C-alpha cells in the first residue's frame, strides 16, 4: 500500500541548515537491546511479530506516520504530512534474523540506524521527503524488499534520488587481520576492520564522491571505504547483492549498501553470539551521523 495525494495533506520540506546531525549512543543501544531476540519470520514467528510491532510503535513515538506494507509486513514510515508519493530518498534495512540468532548486528544495528536517523532529521528539519523502510524476510531471499519493489509505483520509482540500505553497521575491530574480503573480488583494503564500507553500482557511483567529501569534513575519525561496481559486473560477484539494495539495483534505481562487511569481519555473523555487547556504539554513532548529513545534502541538491 502506497499513500497517494488524495489520502493525506501536502508536505513542507524546510531544511534548517544551521544544525548538524547528532546521534545518541544510548538511543542506539536502547533500540538494539529492545529487538535483539531470535526473530526469523517462520521459525520465530512470535518474536518476529513482536519486533515488527515494536518498530512501528517506535516510529510513531518519534512523530512519524507508519504503516505495514505487503504480505510480509514491511514497515514504511514517513514524516507527518509527507506523502509517500513525494519521497525522493529511501533509507532501509531489514528487521528479521536468521533462526536461533539474536541478530544484534544482523540486523538490529540497521534498525537502530533507521530510527536514530529519523529522530535526528526531525530535530533539524521539517517534514522531509524521506521514506524509512524496515524490511522483513531479508534472510529468506530478500522477499520483503522484492515485494516492496514489485508494488512500488512507477511515478515514485522515477523520482527517487537515492536509496541507502543499512546492512550490519555495528561491528568494528582495530585488530590486525580482523578484516577479510570475498574471494575473487578485485579490491584491496586494509586488514583492520575499522571502516564502514559503502557499495554502489553503475546507477549510484556518482553519489560516492559527495559522501567521501562529507565524511572528511563531518566525520574525520570515521574511516569510509567505497566500492564502486561498474558495468553491471555485480552479477558475477553474488556477495555484492546479498542485501535489500539488490532489488533496487535490478530496477536501475540509484542505491547503495552501508555495511561493516558482515562475516568478512564479524565472527558472530549468523550465530547466537551476535549480541548487543559485541557492538561498537561509538563507531555506529559516527556512521549514522554521516548518513544523516548525507541525506540532508542530497535533499539540498
């Protein structure tokens, strides 16, 4: 279900430029603590429903309008007075987990990032045309985000400037040899897993340079590594399309994935040990603050 102009009032998107994005580490931890339970869509259905309801209520407590979308209960949230059909930027991440995993990094960290960004943007701007989407069933072959794309109106597809997908943004290590890369991927990165990776493709590569520039000016202590994928070669490297950005890439919508690189850094990936105490909340705060600044800059353009 997507709201059209006949269903709600018109929006006002005034950006207050004299403020910067500020994220609370305690708020990030609150969200992660609240939803870090095994919550697979099928095998832990009761928990999946509880987390779904918690996220929807939390968006609403922040002053956003939220609805369930599709058969798999994706959660869409927009600022009060903003039409879904007016949104030009989407920020998304999945809320389900694999069976038997508390999923703090995968992917409660992303939901914390979604909610914290929504909260922070509301404090510096009025009624921005930004859509927040918490997808379900990512762990079952991206079923939630694929359903979202299958029902996305063509008019909205054509006006989207950028989609930011958060996929595990909470694990950081300053130890040597803590970072690995997928076999065969033709890139070189540090073997220290202390950076946030942003992966773009032919439709979103042009968005990377402004992000790097903002990172240098607003988050100089945060290492940002960009991987630009050219000429559609992502189809030869399945690791690059394993999250909810993939359906957007397939539809040629500019999309990027923000990630701590999952199992190529985090030893708790898809395990019961993926718990809140393993995460680095300062690292996560810096990532989300950068995301907020990026979104504001994209809206100014």
